[in-house]
């Protein structure tokens, strides 16, 4: 009797399923793909990117993979907004021969941010589409879920994409207008990176590295790769090192590759550059500093005067800035929709002033009352404003800095040893690059090392590289994140770092 009852129930269940399939004529046009199905042999189908779907593709059958940015069911129509990078397009499914009520219910139940494969026909919409980048419409034929997102997201993409109308440097500051705090963004960085502004920012970041590399290769430089594990300090004592144990030796993480760039020049590579991470153990969470950042630096032989290096650095900076403006117009527009900024202005010829000339400008404006040998960050920003008012430029160069605040390896000025052959490039009143001619005489370098009390043995290999015939030389270094942050006035340098590291953040 029990077995007979179970058989009856099984027959009823089977018949019910058959009835559902018979009623759902579209059952094979939607669903979740299993991992096994996703690993089938390559079918060589033609995939299209959302950005390439426009009026020229109307009438075409297309296949794309995208995220579900938004969805709603309205009567007998399912509306989707599909997103790939920052490009969005409307897709519709209308109940009828091409979509059953079950299919519409399935589409409406797919969580936002899920990844789907969609086969569709490109069509002209009945009404103007306002909220998508693409102005045509997709009529869905099939939709397959590749990966379902969690139904509840820790932050919403729409919230993370809102215009920043107020900004507080406190990373945990809770805004009154539902604006996300910077910590909320960084704690959920993967979702924050999906916003249009972040997509644009890091495409520009990629471009800056490309422009730096392109310019220098055309100028006869070669790219090198130097150690990031070092057995001695490479900078002055104002910045602490990250110390670690290297087997049975003490080591640090590199703060700069200048030492190995110099040694490479002594190995007869007369022009070298590197794009690499560097590390500085800075405590505190300011808006302009990171404990790990990307350094774009170069070193070159000098034939007659250090202005050869200064001139090349100026040309390089201008090339990068002009290429950003020329080649990233769309990205700049997208970034400005979230981070409001004034486009930079550059006057010609480029303003160059000595440290003393900059000091004089500050004294004339009563910003500084007495002669000094060091300018604070605040004073430099005010100098940037003065130069913008006087010369109409956001970009300028200051050189011949007092030697007492420069690293020990910087060459002193011949006419006044109290000053050095050093320079800094400024954008919006903050430094984006610094450079100098370096001491290539081993005796003078040894004297400098002993004068400041650095262990000579730690520097012996470095100094010895100049004992076998040393070229006069110098170099400079750009901070990639700093340049990006200042160009677009991103409020906080963490917005220009993919996964920023500061004194309180090691994850994600």
C-alpha cells in the first residue's frame, strides 16, 4: 500500500513537470549554466562588447556577456540594464512567443551584479533612452546566468557612483546625505571599482604608465627591474623603513630604486627607467601619502649641466599631461561627474623659479615673515595659488633647494654649496616629481656619508661602483598615484590607488 502511494505521487509529480514544460515554451531559452556547461569546447561564436553596440548594429543578432546593473518587471515586459565596464544598455523581454511568464519571472529574480550571457537582436527603441550610454535596445532571445551575485550587496553601485558633493578627510566620516565614507568604499573595494569614475581613473592610470614608458624609450632609455629587498637604507632618516628578516640578515623594503639605477649607469647603461612599487613606513592617514605607491623614475648620464636632466623631465611631464588631455577626454568627463574638478591650465614657457625666488613671492604676500630654508606643505600650496594668480598656470618647477634638507647624495651647487642641484615639479601646489644631479665622486660621497653618521659598510658596494670611472649623472621620480590624484583633484590619494596601503590598512 505504501509503495503504491509513493508511485502515484511520483506519477503526479512527473506529469506536473511535463505540464509545466508544455506550458513553458521558452524553457530552453533561460536558466543558470552549471560549471560543466561553462567548460564546454570553444564554439568560436562572435561576442560583442557593449560599447560597440550602436545604430550601426541595428537588426543584428548579437551575443554579449555583462552584469545586470538594474532590473524591473512592468506588466508583461522585463526591463534590464546591462553593464560592461562603464557602458550600459537597455534590454527587454516581452511576454509572447519569445518569452513566457516563467521566463519573465526568472529574469526578474536574477540578483543585481550577476553576470549573464545574452543573445539578442539590436533594435531602435520606441522611446529615447536617457539613462544608458548606448541609445539602442536589445530584444532578448536567450539569457543564461553565468554567476549569481549575492542578493544583498554591502554597498550599492548606484550609491558608490553618486557625485561627491561634500568631502571629509576622516576615512570613517558618516555623511548625512547617504554618501558612502571612504572606508566603506575601501572595505568593499571590488564593488567600488565597478563604478564609472573608478573604471575611468584606473584606465587613465594605465595610460600614464604607457606615456612615461613611450616617451623615455623614444629618448633612448631602456627599462630595468631592480631589487625591492635591500640590505641597507636608501633614503634619509626622515622616512622610516619597513624592516624584515631576510634569512639570517636584516633587510628593508625599497623606498627608491635610485641606488641601482645609478649603479646601472656605471655599468654603461647610460639612460634607464623603472616603474615599480616603493615602500615607506609612514604613520598616520593623511590624504596625500601612502605606505606603498608606484614610482616612475629615471636616471641618465649628464654631459655638461644638470639642466639637461631638468629639461628632459619638463618635456616628459608636459608630454604626459597633454596626452591625458588628448586621449582620455571621455574618461575625464566621467570622472568629473563624481569628482568635480577644474581642468588644469599650463602656461608657456613653463614657469621655473629658484627656491629663493619662491620664498620671495611668499614674503611679498606676507605668507612668510622671515627667511627660511624649508617650506611646509601649506606654504607650498599657497605658493601654488600665488603662481596661478600671477602666471595663470597650475604647473611650475622650483629648483636649487637648500642642501641641508636634501639627501646626502645630491650634488651641491658650484656657486653656492649651501644649495643643491635639485628640483621639484608642482601641480596644483603639490609635488608630482622630484629630481637632482647626484654626486659621482666617491671621495665626496664618502665624506657626506660619514658626516651624517651612516654606517659606511652598508654603503660600501654603492660607493665602490664609482671607483672604476663614474659618469656625471642624475635622475628624477614621479609618483603615479600622486599625479593622478592631483590632475583630477580626487580629494584623497586613496582614490587613485587600486588597493591602497596606509598605516591602518593591509586588507583587502
